[in-house]
C-alpha cells in the first residue's frame, strides 16, 4: 500500500512549534547556565531558529525569560496534576490536606524555584524585567490558589480563610526554599514544613476571622 500522504502543517502550527522550541531552549539554558549567561543569542542557538523568529515571538529578553519561567511552571503544574491522582481521598481529611501542602512544597524545592529566584534577584535592578515578572507572578499566584482549591477537596476549598492561609503558606515556603538553597539544611526545613502542616487548620480558622474583621482607617 502507498504511504499515506503527510498532512502539511498550518502556519499557526509552525508558529506554535517555534515558540515551544524557544521556550524549551530558554528553560534548558536557565537550568544549565543560569540567568546571567542565558542570552537571546544563546536561546536562539539552542532552539535553532532565526533571529527574526525569536524577535517575532519575544521582542525583549525580559519577555522571553519570564515566559520561560511560566512555561516551566506549566510543566511543573502538569507533573503535580499527575501526582494529585495519588492523593488520599477527600474523606481522609487531614491526611489529604497534609499531602496537598506537601505537593505545594515540591514547587519550591526544585529547579523551578531556583530559576525563579534568579529572575527575582535580577529584577531588583532591571525595571523592564521587574514589570513583566510582577505581572507573571500575580498570575502564577492566582493559578496556584485555583489549583489548590481543586486539590484540597470541598471542605477546605470552601473555607473562607483558605486564600489568606495559602498566601501565608506561599510566603513561608518561598522563605524556606531560599534558606534551603543557601544552607542546605534539608532536615530542618522539612521539620518546619511539617510544623506548618500541623498549624494549617488553626491558620485557616484565624485567617477566616481576619478576613471578616473590618479594616481600621488610619
């Protein structure tokens, strides 16, 4: 039988493939050589695309690198979605909550966080990078909150203090992950995360009370 004719790719498919190649190359470079040595020329070389193609998708280095971190976050989110299939059932209550917090901690104890931390440091003195990174991180925070509501289960997802408790959780985990990078004291950090799991039900209750409390005008 004759070989089936190959369906030609559409222009949009070619654009999507080029964008994906650029993002994969940027992520690869950020992981292997870090922020300082990840240039647009390096990404272009790794993706094997023209200069025009790179600039068409990402007019600036800041936009490229922030998109790369977002791309890495999406990859991580897909991994977490697969891991979520192994979570305890909702009726397990506390066990499921602890497991979800453990999954969240994984977001801050791997490559994704290390790359994001480099960009945060660079953004301190780079106004262009800071502007796009702030927007991207707000979007990422909203996605984490939405995904967490799905993972925790109905009782926790509908708790009035959840969003504030998650913000506290994220700040704790960001700080813990930064300490872990510097001090390499994984056992102590793991103990702190376990302590937070024990405190989380109380944090939820207190967060709900704080959310309902009227703000005092100053």
